[in-house]
C-alpha cells in the first residue's frame, strides 16, 4: 500500500513501533544496568554541540559524516553528534577533571550520521557504551573488554569472539622504513584487503616485515608474538608487548569464546593509540561492538572504551515475549490495579460506556478483562 506523504521518512531513519521500541530500550537498559553494577556512572551528553568543540574530537571521517545546523540564538554553527565517545572524553576532561581516577563512565543515546555503512545502513542509531579514563595499564583494557562481553552475554549474545588489532602499528612500521605518503596509503589499503602484491614496491627489509603483518592473522593461541618481537623494529615493541599482555589477561575470561588477531585492521579506529578490539558472535552478522585505547584532552590522558549500536544487534536477538494486557473498568480501585500489576498484567482502562466482555477486550487488544470480581480470559 502506498504511504501518504506525511508518513514518509528520510532514508536510514525509522519509526520504532511498540514491540521494536520496547526491545530497543530493553537491550539498552540491560547493558546500562550491567555497566553500572561494575562501577560505571551514567552520563547523558546533549544531542547537539557547537561545531568548534565537537568536530575536532571526532576525526576527519566522522566530521564529514555529521549534520550541521545554525543556532538561532548564538548564530554559531552546531553539529549533531555522530558518535558519543568524543563527548564522554570532553566531559571527563572538563566537567569531571577533578574526579578521582580512574574515572568510569557509561552512556546511551541517539546518534545521527549523513550516511550509513555497508553493514549498518541506519543513519540514526542508539549507541551505548563505557569509557575508563585515567589508567594506562593493560588491566584497564582487560576490564573494558571483559565487561563488554559480560554485558552482551546478559542480553543474549553467546559465543563471543574478541578480535584484536593495533591501528598505530602500521604507521610505526611505515615511519621506521621511511615510506612516503603515497606508498603507505596504497600499502595500508592493500594490507587491509590482504593483497600481497602491494608488498612488491617495498625494500627487501620492509617487504619481509609487512609479510609478517599479513601472516599474523588468526587464533591468538597459534600466533607467536614473541617471534614478532624479535624480527620487528624496536619501535614496534611497546605495541606488541601491550598486545601480548592483553591476550594473556583475557585468556581465561568465561564470557569470551575465542581471541583472534588481525594486524591489518584499521577501519573505524580513527583516534586510537594502541590495542583495539572488535566483537563478533555466532549468529550475528558483522561486528556487534568495538573499542580500544586512546588519549583525551590537552594533557593526553590515557583512556579505553567500548561502544555498541543497538539496532544492528536487534536483527539477530530473539524477540521479547509479547506484552499481555488486561482490560479494566474505569473506576477500578487503585489497590486492585496494583494487585493486577504485581501479577504481571499490563492495564488498559475501558473508557466506553459499554460493558466489559470478550468482544470489548478483543477490540482493544487485550488478552483478558476484569469484570469487578475475577479475571476473565478470552
């Protein structure tokens, strides 16, 4: 059936009808509950900020994918957030800069982008996550990854794989071998596509090094990181040692099924400074969450975080049990209403003058009605 013009919405944005809306916020609430149980305090940044404060923290890719509007009061340009993580970093280093470290924050909110991606076509998404600010040790990275997998497991995501990468590693290696901008750009793209041909333009030493990068993909248990420490330039050692320590810290986490490594992955890790991770699970299409290590503020304070977009997650989660409503008389005493709610019923008040019956219950989408003395089921 053709929709009237008033029902049409822009591509990538949706009306969420009752069952989807209920599940959307139920999943977000469950994730936030787990985050808060482990000491992460909830903060809610605004949907819109001044362009000059929001965009520099978001990186070039997100800045080019951000809606902008003119503020009618200040006549300054404003930006609608495309990612909440930079806002949390701003809050941590300004409003909460005097709070004890490590600072643990969690959040949930809508984000809006000019265009979607191949795996997530929505332009408006519900994002939730955590940020741990002020601790540079691997124990912080391990805490965030462990909590991310525990929270996802609590909403029904099983058999979780943590895929680790080190986005700055390729830049460190390219700098070490003195690669120019054009060469390294072509190299990084080729490596991410797993194309060995891009190595032919390199010197023998550089070629041998980047061949190791391409080969270092798979289950962490079968990858000899110690060997890389021997053959890679010394400038790469701190990053590889962080990776090695993080794998060791995660090996016995019950909510993690498998740990894999892919040194060539860089997409989406715009401002990260060390080890990053993506989460995958059996039965779920594509990545279900990601995060990693970065620095915030002028003082370059260490931080690590994780975020997940709820809408792609919902495509593979089982539907919630349907809501069961009971039709009640207009003047039913509040005490009796409370009793019905305590029994698990959702109440719908009968507003018509007609008597309650199976027909009126059906007409108002109720599975039962209360006749003043007892519950009657259709």
